[in-house]
């Protein structure tokens, strides 16, 4: 089997979907069942392989960008590669490509909460994701919650949807053990979407910091809020003298260092398909604070301190507890060992490969 892969999410500074694809590609490098098969990374420019092993993959490059590239250029790359199936890991795929497609849809926030997107971007996402899902031979998603949402909000037949949990990268060094810094640091990692309640986090942290002068907050993620929030202004308004630091991106080595040195991790999202970075924190031995949502309960189970709603007072209380209550911290880390055992990139990659192999046979049956 020859698998073409839409590799655009590996370009630039890979975050959510890019890290998902990188985890799968990395695992495919060592899976015995993939050794006899070919993989072709399709992209508008050369893929930087620094973050992922791609020794088994060739590349197919043709210039372009955005939806135009996906719909008009990518099909030509897939055909010239002689691919038996296309793996589209980022919500949409070419609508007129005759090759079988396996499409990954991670969440449908653009359909569930259109107010979080500009009118144009929301319409584009809803239209192309729905059409791509109906065109695909199989749809992959990353939680049972997302499967229900895809079915209910996009009208996709649930029989065509496969739930495959992603893996969790091990943190370099002793897993489930952090080297904490002084002063204690609270960490957030992830794109800054409206749904992730960063203003409330800043407000809750600020209230606690005024009572406890030796804590810091590290926020790492690109600002993608709609309507746009000026987080620099919020941080300045908190008047905490540099104890909140905002960065849009850090390299992998520095991210690992942040995970290993933080005392707590916070991720207050109203809506996710999964939520990977809190699991990465658990893998580094950091207890996590999350909003109490159905998908959070599915993914993290007992390995979290849950906040019932995004109220800054409740957030302040939760942050104080996670920093000071050693019994609660130990409970979360202990529960985390069981939770983390569910999530393996090798298992994820093997399951995705099986779906691709099955979908490739759709061409043979035509």
C-alpha cells in the first residue's frame, strides 16, 4: 500500500494537528506492520523533519497555499504518487479526488460554537469539513465525545467514524517526576482560543498571586481568539511585575523543560475534541486543573482537579489547592499513571494504519 499524507500541519511551528501527525509518523517508523508500505508526505514546501522521524517517507512538493492548494494541487500530487489512499489529518480533504480518503476531524467547535470564529472562517470550516467527511471512506476522531458531535452537528453516519485515542509523548528523563523550580510555576500550553478561558485564568491567578507573592504563571500559545483579546494588556492590568509571562511558541527542548519544572498545569477549556497538553503534563508528573466537561471526564477520568465553571474565584481556589494540598496532588499523580496507560502513540499509529489499509481496499473494489 502507498499512503499519501497531507503534511501541511508539519510546516512552520507545529501545534495540535501537527503534533498529532508527528506522533503517528514517528511511531510508523518502528512498527513492523508498516515496513512493507510506502508513505508520501505532500506539502507546498519541504517539510522540516527535525521534530519527527520520516525515514520511511518520501516527499512530494508543489507550491501553493490554503484551500486552493488542497483542492487543486494536492490531488495532482496524490495521483502522481500512485497512492492507494490519502490520509488527511486536519479536518478537510480534496472533494473531487477519486482516491479513497481517511479524514481526521478532531473537534467541531466551529459548528458547536460559531461565535468563536469569524463569519468567513466559520463558514469555510463548516462547509468544507462537512463535505470532506461525506466524501471520505472513513473518518477518524480522537474521543467518543467528538464522535457524537461529528454525528450530531455534521450529519456524518456514525458507522463510518473510528475513535482512535492519540498518544502522549514521554517527557525526557524520569516520567511522572518533575524537577520543580522556585518560585512555584503554573503552566498553560496550547493555542489561545476563546474557548480556553485565558482571561479568567489570568484573573484567578492574579487574585491568588496578590495573596501569595512567590508564584508565577507561564502561558505558551499563539493568540487565536475571536473577537481578538489583547492578553498583553490583561497581563499589564494585573500589575504583577512580570510574574505572568506570555509566549506564542517555544522550541521542543524548552517546552520539555517547562513541563518538568512546573508545579501545576491548568487548561480551562469549554470545548475540546480531546485536550492533549494536560496529558503531557501528567506524563511529566504535574497535577492538572481542568474545566469539568464531558470530554475532560472521558480523557482524564480521576487524574485531574475539576473546576465546575470558568469563574475566576473558583479558578483561584483550585490553583491554591493544587499548589498546596499534597494529598490532592499525590491523588492526581497516582490516578495519572492509570490514565496515561490508555494513550500510546504506537497503539494509535497501528490503529490508524489499519483504518488506512481497510480504506485503500475501497479502490480495489471499484
